[in-house]
C-alpha cells in the first residue's frame, strides 16, 4: 500500500516512500466525514532534522485500496501540526465534549545542558555508509566533573492542540498550565473519575510521570458512554443485547464494531 505523488507533493511525504522516523500514531475522524484519519509522530524538531509529522486525512475513496493506493492526503502543514519536536506517542480525543477532537503529543529525548543537535544532524545528513559504524555516532553523556550533561530536545513542553475557527490546530499547552519541559514517552486517556470528561496520564523517561485530571466546566459532563462488548460464548445468530450502566457479564471488547447514533433531527 502506498500513496501517489502530485506535482506539489515532496517525495518524502508520500505514504510508503517516506524515510521518516515514525514513533507513534492515533486514529480519529478529524474532519467529520465518517472516515478515520491518521496522526503520525516523527522526529520533527525545528532547526534539526528536516522532517515533519504526518496528518493523513482520508479522501473517502476507499475503493482505491483495492488498487494498492492509500486514499489519504497529508495535511499536517495546513492544519498546523507538522512540527513540534522529537516526538513519540500521541492521542486524539475530545477533551471538552464539543464534538471536535483535540490532540496531545509526547516530546523530548534527553534533558541536559549542551545542545547536541548539530552533531546528530551531521551524521543524519552524511554518507549512509557511516551509519553502520556506531563509533561515528554522537556520544551523549550525563554530567560529570569534566563534562556538562548533553541535551537532545529536552526542554520543549508537550503540545496540546485544539482546533481554531479557521480549521488549523493551535498549541495551547501554556494556557492550560501544561508547559513544563518534560521528556515524555507515552499517553493514556480515560475518564478516570467518571465525570464525563477525559483525563490523561503521561509516562516520562528518567523523571516522574504525571496524571492530569480534567475538570471541564460548562456542561462538559454531557456525554454518551458506550461499552461495545461481545459476551463470552455468544452464538453468532443471537440477537444483540443492550445492558444499562457498566456491563458486568463475562465479555470482551468488540474489536471492529461500530455504533451509529441518530440525533432527533435525523443527523448521525
């Protein structure tokens, strides 16, 4: 499966032909057309490696998959999420229950005092034959009595993207009090306190991890919660059963299932 290249598309932006360092991804319907889109985290530090993140938005032409063509267009640049830093996991979720998803992304590699990006960039743009010799790689060291600690993307906060009225995503981590520099790796999202809004936890490297409770005001608790599960030993011809509240019967997640919600005005 690979993408096609248009006149204005860099070859490195074509799905299946890029050489970027994919670190994490998540799926969500970004543009509300009913098809899942894909956000991919890469090593996309400004003034470092010349890469970007990917936000592959589905064109809806799913029949092209039979031809081996991925029906996606990378809109990371026009949507404002093409660059942040050396990035890892990301999650897309609706944190304020307004029907528009937000994005969280983990960033950072090594927190220290001396910026070692010039050395890393030098090996990255050098002859590929050098890469097989570890002795040619930059040597990153912790601090000692002779040497301050080395740094690679260790002082940028994790971005928290929200979608503005013009359609672009904007990083508002500082406005939310989430602008402390961290070296993060993973994100877990769930409604931990059962109040109808999503909370999240950050797993950090070489430092404490953090849990962020979402106390979303102004009706953010209005939500529809669905547990789509399959009962154990269920007959394939058996009618689907709906249980109220949290299901307690023996079951497992119904992977691949979809729920269609029809509003009073007929929209879904």
